[in-house]
């Protein structure tokens, strides 16, 4: 077994959809990024790549590459699963937390788990999603942005 951690953060801006875990969540702002800005999926990707010693998402999917402009992060997660599979690794489980003052995210946990699990070839029972606020402290608490952290376990196949 190998374990990796991932972290991502993006600013909230007007004129963008809010996508978390591959789910569009109704909100007045979305996350600024080259892709769809899905901080949850980006953290999961970095955790998986880290567990395998394969760098991070910036190495594999640089924001200087127009191929990834506006791309669904779930598609990037599928590509990440293929990258780690080519190196002989298989995801075992993922545990992640989204840090945001608002909106309320818990109603979307089930859909997020399914999206991430399907992209990784896992049962949704192997994906755990949580959310927390910062009690109005920091950039998340001021609603300037959101972040996510993830831990992933992989095994050699």
C-alpha cells in the first residue's frame, strides 16, 4: 500500500459555474482555473499521483496547454487513473474534505462519490467526501475561494 496527499485551492469569481466532484452546484460564483476549477477532484488527482511518486497535476496537465482549457476535471481524473495504471498502481480508496464557507455541499456528496468512484473504477463505498467551513476565517471563510484536501491509498497490481 502507498498513500498520497493532495491539496488544491482556487478563487471564487462571477461568471463561472461551481463544479465540485464533477457536480454543478447552484451558486452565484464559480472557481477560477484553466480547467473547470474542481478543487475536490484536483486534490484527489494530486493524492493519487503523490501516492505513486508521479509528480502532480501541473506536471501531467499544465495550464499552459490549451488542450486542458475548460476541461472537465472528471475527465482529467480518468486520465490520472490511466497514468497510474500504466505504472502498475490501482486506487484502493479516497478520503477528501472541501473547505468552503458556502454553499451547503452535503446534499451533493452522493453524486460526487459516484462521479469520482466511476472515474477511478472503484465502488462509491471506497470514496469519502466531507466538507467544513472555517468559521469565517481565512480566504474560504471570507468566501474569496475554496480549497480541498485529499488522501488516497493505492496498491501495486
